[in-house]
C-alpha cells in the first residue's frame, strides 16, 4: 500500500487527472472514522450510513473549494457535523418534535433500535450523550470518542477553545452525574 502525505493528497486532489484516485484514498482513509462520528451523533445505523455517503458526495462536489488550509480530516468532519445536525433538525421537523427535545428523540431511537448490543455502561453512555444539547454533544463526541484537541474542534465548529472547554466540562459533568446515579 502506498503512503500518502496530507500535502501530497491535497496536490493530487487539485490535479484533475489524479483527483478521482486521490479522492478514493481520502474515502478509504477517513470513511470509518466519519461513520462512527456520525453514528454517535444521530444514533441510527441506517441514518449514519446515508449521512456518511452524503458527506463524501458533498466533499467530492466541493473539492474545487477546498484550499488545503485545513487538514482533509477536519474539512470532512466539518461537513459531517453540518450534515448530521441538519439531518437531526429535519428529522425533528418531520416528526413534529421541537429541536429542544432532540435528545429525548435520540434516546428513544437508542432504546428502541434493533441493533443495540453491548455492555450496559456503554449503552448508558450512549444514552447520556444522546441527551446532551447539540453543541455539547458535538464537542463531547469529538473530544472523548475521537480524541481531538480543542484547537481542532474549534476549526470545525467555529467556536473558541475556551467555550469548547466549558461545553465539554458541562457535558462531562452531566454524563458523570447521570451515569453514577444508580
């Protein structure tokens, strides 16, 4: 397997003759991480698959606008964040659920989903993450599950690092409080 540097991939993505092959490499490198990030935001496996496809379609369509200032993965995660949150908003409108109740909706999907398996603590964590407000959920998933630095999350969300620290801390406290209740 060939190793591709970020710089090399960006150059290849800008070259019309090499763009398609380079984009295939980008998909191969990032598809699984993008999928699991989306899955943690929207809960449903099928929705996560659909949104993941949409993310890569949007990325392909937006290649001419990608300047390479951000890293490819952070550009993809920004698209994934926007697509996931837009999906949840549309779903709530379709289901006539106020956006403030999106957490309860996600919790219901988690509890009634046909694919849920695993240890109880893992399920409880997913439930608590689903109940977080939108911004806290995004920050928590990127920091806790993906291991991102606050500076990277700031680039995705357009939020200051200080505000992200606060959002993460609040999310962490809510989850800790509710998981440790029993």
